[in-house]
C-alpha cells in the first residue's frame, strides 16, 4: 500500500506518495530527479549513495523513503550555496581528490560529516572515517589531502549545511 511522506531535501519540502519498499536513494534519484546521489552496489558497501539525513551521513540505499518521513536530507546538489562550492567540494577540486567522480558525491557528504564531528582529523582518522566509501580510481591519497585542505580552510561551524545544523544538535 502506498504511503505519503514529507521529506525536506536541500531546504525544499516535498510531499510524495511512495511504495513501502522504495529506497531513499531511488526516491532522490527517480522521484525527485536528484541524480547526484549515485548507486554503485547492491550490498551497502560502496558509499556512493551517501547523503546527510538530519545532520548525519547515511547510505541512502539502506534507508527506506518511509523511514525518512519527516526528516531533512542534504544531497550533493544542496551543498553549494550562493553559487559558491562548499569548502569540501572546493578542496576536492584543489587537491585532485577525484578522477571519474562516481564516488565523489558520497565521499564529499561523508567528509562533511567527518569534519562536523572532528574538525581536524589525523590521516589515520580520515582513512578510518572514509572506510565506508570506496573509490576505484584515486588510491585515496589525494582524497586524504583534500580532507586536510578542507579542514584547514573552514571553521568547524561551516562544515554542516545550515538546514541540517539544528537537527544535529536537537
Ligand atoms: S549504493 Fe549504497 S552503499 Fe553502494
Ligand atoms: S573517482 Fe572514480 S571511483 Fe572515486
């Protein structure tokens, strides 16, 4: 039986009728047309589908749209503001933290979450924090460099998109 859900995505409230088994990843991509969130596996391992939900990074292929009812979600499309890249996006650009780019949206969301919780992580903490995000291209070195660059470039409060901040501290 279909249900109606209300989910705020990148600051816009959406009300949609969904099937009970619809995954949040498919809701974002197919229902809302936000295709920046990628789907790279069917085993919950690659992290390409990572989005921010109520201030915490989640793999959107492991969450039902129904479970996201009432929540606030930020996808890669919602990170930039006023035409300016988010500092983490900027750092990936500066430090060549991507090649094909398939893992990048999920990777960047995970990094935003990581820096929210640990504004100045060590190399080891960065690698540990990114364990759930697989990249087949970069060998991770430049990603770690990008995270450190982002950490130096931004005050901690900037890490989190505004609309998710209050939820994270609720
Ligand atoms: S698509 Fe979600 S973890 Fe791979
Ligand atoms: S840049 Fe290609 S998978 Fe990471």
